[in-house]
């Protein structure tokens, strides 16, 4: 019994015991102690409600740490023959929308081996209404 209590925890054990009491009370309804059995069952039932409420509150209030926000990609542009930046994706999207840069503007981000036209980057291709570059096979 001690091992079971240790494994399941005090709260779960008490809830299980309350169910056992209700089962016994229900099976003894034919005896002359109906009023006593009903009182025990009622008390156990009320106790179960508070136990379940306590347990669910503990589960709900468990603090979960959200995952870290993804790092935003930094881009560099060639504007008027000069390297400009760093810019985030939102700033560059605004530049494209306001026609401050066009599909031929050169762009670079970490991981790229060389500068490329901005219209070839998957992040921006949808803003130029042109298909992405063909894959190299």
C-alpha cells in the first residue's frame, strides 16, 4: 500500500479511495443503513469533486516555457552600387512594395556563396509575380 501511494501520489490515491468508498456504498444500498450509506457516499462525492478540481488546477497551472522566437534573417542589398544593410525581411518587403528596389536588386544573406537577384530568393519571389529559380540537379 505504501509503494502504491509513493508511485501514484497522495492526491491520486485519495481520489481512488473515494471511488472505492462510493462503490461500497452503492453495493450496500439494500442494507438497513441506507441513510448512513447515502451520507458516506455524499461526503465522498463532495470530496472527489474538490480533489478533481485541485488536481486539474495543478495540471492547468503548470508553467510551460514557450520556445524561443526564431532569429530573423539579416539581408544586405546593393543600392546605387553600394552595399546597404543590414535589413530584416519586413524592411525589404516594404522597399519592394514601395518600388524602392526591383527584381534585379542584388541581395545577400548568411549562407549564400555570392550575391543574387532578389527575385530569385524564395523569401521574396512571391512579391515579383515570377516563379522561383529552377532547382539544380
